[in-house]
C-alpha cells in the first residue's frame, strides 16, 4: 500500500535489479540510444566525406545547449541537449544504467506521467543552473546527467532505507542505505561545483537535478515531512485555488455563468462604479462577453442599462 507522509520499505515494489524497464524508462532508453547512434553516424560520415569532425561539431552546436545558441534563437536546445552525449561511450552507458536501475522503481511509485515530469524538469532546471554561469559561452552542454540525477535522488527520497550495493572502483562491493549514497553524491557534486571551474563536466547542471529530485517527491507529499516543501505548498495554494476556480467558470453554461458570476459584478458597478472592479472581476466580464459571442447573443447589459 502507498501512503503519504511515511514509507514502509516492505511496501516498495520489488522489481529487482534485473527486471525489465517500465514504459517511460524504456522509451527514454530507446530515444537516448537512437540519438547516440545518430551522433555516431554523423561523426563517421563526416570523417569519411570531409576527413574531420566538422559535421559532428555542427550537430552538437545545433542540438547541444549553449548560451550562444539560445541567444541565436535555438530555444529547442533546452530540450534536445539532454538526449545528446559525448562520443565517449561511457558517458551514455553510466547515465542509461542509472536510469534503468533507479528509474523503473520511481516510475512504479509515481506513474509514467509524473516520472516524465520529474525527468524533464530535472533536465530543464539543470540546464538553467548551468546557463546561469555559462550564458556567454559557446561550448555546448550535452547529456542526460541532470535528469538522471533527479531520478536517482527521487529514488533515495522515496525509499531512503533501501540497501544499495555499489562496486567501488568497479571492484569492491559496498552496501549502504540509499539515503547515504545520495548524501555522498550530493556532497561530491556540491564540492565539484565550487572547486572545479574548468573541464567539461557540468556539475552545476547535476546540482540542479539533485534539487529537483528531492523537491519533486516531497511536493507530491511522499517521504518524510519537509517544512521547506510544506511552506512552498502553502504559498502555492492561493494560486492553485484561483486556477481551479477559473477552470470551473470556463466550463459553466452561459446562463449559470451570468447569474452566478456576472450579475454580482454588474450590481457592484451600479453601486460603486466601474473603477471599483478588481482585475479578476474585469477578467470575468471579458470571459462573459466571449461566451455570449460564441452563442451569437448580446453581451450582458452594461451598468447604465441596469440603473
């Protein structure tokens, strides 16, 4: 059983490390692999035809993320960069292995739609964190690492007590709880973000993914309570209620909309004048006019007609 606020590790889906990937994870694995194959073919074709990597470099500049690219209007880079990887095959192997290992269970917990929201939000926020310090650069950012970090941290937030075995230096097996692995990863990423100013590893993007992975799961109300996220949720409730009310009004039949929403506003205009209306009340009147035009009717009577 899934519960809000606390977790029993025995309740977690037992997919096993060798299980088949879930729907969203499978789709992401396939797309990333297909794009990597395309990158490789572009590189090979360029070497055969031109004798250099110019085509591949152009491909990365167009679809990888850079401040220069965004300034040139290539806004699609915010989405496409996370499907490109370095020609070093270890880059994509480690990302896809982590996505496969941890993403399946996260998707089982939160569903495919929310999993994709988590994945792409992690990639987008990671991109923005990186751009904040690389806006004037032209070297492209490539890779799904920020999105994958979001998934891994989401896993550790959902099942913090889960024992995970990793191969240290690819040789020594080390078993720790998921939350401790997560803390180690966060510490390393934070340290690298501050210390390593050079190189081509986008630690700031990784850090953005880390934040998204934690906040996203807490925002859904799962895991241990978080005062920070509860404060964010409380601040967002008035906006959420306003959007829900607007949607409810939009779906109202015109007659009900006029009687329940417009008539009180027209009465207020009669009493206090049109300048007394709030922005939301003016929005309601504009919505009423649109509803009437759709039905080929006259708009609601003005304040002068009601006096």
